[in-house]
């Protein structure tokens, strides 16, 4: 029996993005990474809707994080990407 390959982080992020938007803080808390949108856009051609949203940090000062949504026209492409890049493609979606 061969060891199962882990699902790539970029696929995990895309799985979330087909269901809901993510901001950089949420992404960091989930993956320890904040560049999924850059990788998906520059390396794979995905298009995002972006919106800067306010956040009050622990020092009680204001900052902002960018929230990303997949452009609705990208959903079919996203599901195909997930299916093609998941180790257990038959059981993933």
C-alpha cells in the first residue's frame, strides 16, 4: 500500500474559496500562509474580486485586510482544478 500524498495547500485554499471569501488573516490562521491569491492568479490564471475591510488588532488600533472572492465566472475552472490536483480526486468533491 502506497502512502497517500497530502493535498496541496493551494487546493485546500481553493476548496474554501469556492464556498466563501477569505481574507489574509483567515488564510494565515488556516494555512500559515498569505499568498494563495497570488499563486492562484499568477500561476493558474484565476480572477478574484477584492475588498479591503477594516480590522481592530490586539493593540486596539485599526488596520485592514484584503478579502478575496473567486470571480463567479471562475467557479467551473476552480472545480476542475480541485479535481485535477487532488490526491484522491475520486473522493474529493
